C-alpha cells in the first residue's frame, strides 16, 4: 500500500488569498489533500518555490505581492511537507515492518551459519567414511532446513499406495530436526537399506541424494553411499 499524507497541506494561496495561483510561472496554488500519495517531487517543488520567492524578494520583484510573510509561509509549507513525509515513513508501523525485515535477514543468516558449520563437520565425516570404508557409514549432519516431502514424492513410485500412506503417517509423527542434527534410528548400513528407509533419509535431509524416479533399489543404495562419502 502506497504511503499517503495523513492530513491536508494548504497551498500558499490558501494562506494568502490575494495571491494568484500562478505568479511568474511559480505555482502558489498547489493544495495537498489528506490521503494523497506521498511524492518526493512535492518537497522538491515546495523548496524550489520558497527559494524562488526569496529570490523575488531580494530582487524587489513585486514587493507589494511577495512579502516577508509570503516567503515565510513558503518556508513553513516546505517544512510541513517534509515533516509529513518523515512521520509516515518512520511511523511505528513502518518501523515494525523494518524490524520484521531485519529479523528475517538475521534468521536467514543464522540458517546460513548453521549450514556452514554442518558442512564443515560433514566434510570430516565424509572423509572418514571414504578412508575407512566401513560397512556401516556414519550419517552426516543435516545442512538444508525443512523436510523434503516434495523430493520424496518425486521418487516414491517404487512403493505402493498403501506404503506411501504409511510413510506419510510416519512423517507426520516424526518431524525433521534442525540443521546440524542427524536422522534418529537410521544407520548407514548400505546393504540393509530398504526403499522406505531411503525415502526417510531423503525426507530428513531435504536432499534427493541424486536419486531419479526410474532408479531401482541397487541404484538408490549407491546414491546413498555416494551421498555419505561426498562423491
């Protein structure tokens, strides 16, 4: 929603009815209504009018028309426009909005920092997994926020609808942990992995592990191994 003037700001002519609306190509009749959209040009124009009228007075142009009172009014009008704009832009509502934006940015930064820490730990885990090459690989830490339900549904064609329903129920009862956590009850025993367990891993990490819908169980096991080895 566009910012608006909360109240009217009268024209110079409103304050000095003897003046014409236009004098020497200077607009003295610009009246701002309450509810009009804030426009930076209004302030520029008001300051220009005040400067021009002050110049007229110094040059003694129309001394009976452009009086000190008229010049003072033009200065006050420019100040009124500036204050009205400042009050709206920096009102509590706008400050709250700016604060909310800052909080969102800080939250995003915290996520990035947590993800960076997890990736640092994961580099060590994956190096150990590659060098030791155990039958049961260490699970890495979660580094992507949120669950990966959409990723699961993209590759769960390998299980029947009944199993899909059971998996959804499991997901509802087992929300994913924060960045830096590991999936509970899941071990990296590649040989014993089932389709359901691999789908649970995808859901928890919110990463598809490089698995495609057409992959069978052997290919999916290889994908999990590569994910845990960082290959």
